[in-house]
C-alpha cells in the first residue's frame, strides 16, 4: 500500500472529520442517556437550551466518506 503524505489542508480536513465523529458519538450517548431517564427535568431543560446543530447527518456522512480512503495510509509531516 502506498504511503500518503498530508499537507496542512489535509490534516485540517482529517481533524474536522474527527470533530464531526466525536459530535455524533456525543449526541448518540446523550440521546441514550435521555431515553434511559438519567437526567432530571431541570437538566433536560438545560440541554434543550443548547444551540441547534449546524451539520446534518448527510453532511457528517459525506465528511466521513471523504477521509475514509486516506485514513489507513496517513503519515503526518512534522
């Protein structure tokens, strides 16, 4: 397999993809916790006041698909 050298833009794209994935995992964990009833009514109200997401699931899937081909062959320049 050929090794790919990444420049600053590539690293930024990869980092943003990681943030998107982390946001998705956090949202899913939060949904599970709410469904399990572990939050008090006050906490649920506080969570409801959070700002709305700006990325759709389609946006996150597209970002993941974009970086997937290079993830396994990455060598970061230092």
